[in-house]
C-alpha cells in the first residue's frame, strides 16, 4: 500500500477486461491439481493487493455510450459497464428506426439449462437494453414491470441479437418491446413498462 493516487478509468478498464478473461479461464480450466493450487495462491495474492485500498461501491461515472448515440452510460452498469467485471460488455447500437440493437456471444459462465443461456441473465440484458433505449430520448425512467416469454431455448456460444423499441408513451409511462434472436429464431419476447422519474 502506498500514497499514490488511485488508478484512472483507462487502467481500471484494462484490469476489468483481464478479470473477465480470468473468470472464464477459471470456469473452464482442466489443469492438474498443482496448477490449480498455484493459480489459487496467485489469485489470492492479487486479491489481497487490490483489497488494500477499496471502495464500498463500483465506480459509476457517466461516459459517452460506446455506440456513439450521444446518451450517457454508467461505467458500473451490470450488462455493459466498462468498469464492471460482471458485464459482458454488450455494446448497444441505434438501429436507425428509433430502436436499439446489440449483437453478442455471451459467456459460458451464464449457462442455465445445458448449452443454453440462463433466463435470468437474458432478462437482465433485455432490461438494460430497454433502459438504455429510453436514456437515448433524454428521459430518466425506472422499470415498472417486465414480462418475458421464453419461446425457445437460447443457445450458448452462438451470435445473439437483442433488439428493443418504444411502442407507446402515456404520461409518465413508457412501454417498450424487445426480442432476443438466435439464428433467425426469436427465442425471447419481452414487454415492459417504464415510469419516468424526476431528473
């Protein structure tokens, strides 16, 4: 531990990317017991170093979304935050028709049924996509209700397309429709109602 200032966002983002790769490597490794013990010792040492100076919460800076849509995006966001090790991250892009899309291959760490993406993870991604879509309209809103229909199994390690569009506005309520597609097949459909809150 020293008196040096905390690392900047760019260096932290590199650490986060390396941590994501480590998490997958740990989940999928098949090395022998000696290598597992050595890796465990090394990770334990690194963890102790990082804990010498820590925060109570993730850094939640607002930054320009990586898709260039002009919306502000939180670095701590659970699905696409650049400083959140649990984030994929998934980059969301305007579709040119008022909606947002994202294409991604998700980590094997979010497997639910065999060879399929966990439904709870899909719900989190869909909710995040819908929320980011609303933020592109300069409206601050929170999820009121979120309904998902799991129409088919969503396969792991295949390219998935997430899409969302606003379908209705009534006072403070905003309705959004979203889909998850794999190989041209819609595997998940979702309807949500967001409620506008004060800025």
